[in-house]
């Protein structure tokens, strides 16, 4: 029996052995984080377990088609006084990505960490971490099978959403034969791929368009035109009457420019706090860049949070990126 399979069994046992759970994903959740968290919730329901599912901050409304979305609790608006003996964290690249939730953990709480980021620091008491997996949802599929969970349209929709979004609509290099095999099985339960793609990948808010219009005015090519960057300030959000989630995906406009190796977006979430997203082609492992700045992720898609102004955040990123590319910012 290989180590991965033994860990899947251990994760399934974790679900069976506890009765009440705190379920959480990472701050600023994407489709994989949200789909995986709600997938865990559906599994727990089948097992007759109790749960509270939370996040620090709001979950993007574009995922409100997922079952049990209305159960997601924003801890910033709905704080909890309860503590939990059993915690399940999904899609958190490291402990900091859980947000400020430690106060909800009972002393000696057992924590199941299910994730696929290579920068994961094994912060759980049970760590089911598979960097080769395309999405956390792919790992969750195996856990569901191991736990004897009956697949239905609701569970299939959650897992499919995670696979779809973390593979960029099955376009990224992490789209393996196994991903497609799992996706095909999930479709057999009634998932409508066109509708999911429309909600997750195609549909945008008008506020996003207004933020994009402002962001494109900041577009800059640097490092010998190998890097393209874009920035959004708190003022931009205010003028566009937009929320932070309306800045999602801006980094892709940078990375997709012909000849660019690394795309970077700098989003000022609040004064003095800048969210940095990085996307790469082949020459740079941006997870290594992000890790040096306290973040993490994947070789071609990573991020971090930097304290300071946008200008200060840029300088910190350039200081790390320059030696990785072998090209200075102004060359």
C-alpha cells in the first residue's frame, strides 16, 4: 500500500471518528476552495455528522449555485463563540491561509489538512497533501470513495467545480488523464458542464469591467519585457463601486501577453495591505518567489500578502524576481 492511499484511509477514518466539525478553506476562496469545502459538508451530512462551515471574509457570489452555499459563515460578520475538537481545512497552502481562526480550535484539536499545494507546511495532525493533484477537489474525490460516500448530483457539482476552476477550464498543464476521467464520472451524475463554465469562467460583473478599465491604465512591461504587471488601489475600488472579488483574474491579462514569462497583479485590499498574484509560463517557479514573501502556491500560479503601499510591494517582489529571471526591473 503506498503512502498516499494510506493517508486517504486515514482521512476517511477522521471523518468517521469525530461527530462535530469545523470546516474551512483559505481566505479569498476560489472555486476549488469553495467547491471542496462544500463537498466536505455534503460528505459529513451523508455520514450523519454535525458541522459549521466558515471562512474569514466573504465567498464570491458567483459560487452561490453550489449546494449549501447559504451555510457558509463569514467570520468577519458572524463571529463564533464555539470551539471545535475536530477541524477540516481544505485547499490551504499553509497555516496562515486559514486566516485568524485559531481561536475556534479547542485545546489539542485534531486537524485534517487536505491540500494540493507543494508549499503546504503540513500544519495538520493528519496531512493529506498531494502536490501532483490538479486540485484539492481531486483528492476529495478519493476520500469520498474511500469513506463509502454515495455520489449524487450535488456532491459531483462541488467536486467538478473545483476541478474546472483549478485547471482553467481543463486548459492548464495540470489537466491530466485522471482529471478528465474523474470529470467524466462526475458528469454522469447530472452535472451540466456548460452552466458551470458559464458561472465560474465566463460571467463577469460590470464592477469587474470598471476595475479592469482602471487596472489596464497601470499595465507595465518590465524586466526586458519578460514581466507584465498591473495594479488596483483602494481608491480604484471606491471609484468603481466594486468589491475585492471584482479584481479576480486580472493577473491573467498580464501573463497572457505574448513574450511575457511572469504576470503579476498588485491589489490593495485595504490601506497598507497588498495582495500579490503571480502567474508564470516556463522560466520561473513563482511558488518559490511567493514563499520568500510569506506566501505560497504552485510553480505557475502563486500569491502572497505584502504589508505596505503598492509601490513598496512592487519593490519587494522585484527584489526577489530579478535574480530568478536574471534580468533587472529597468532592463
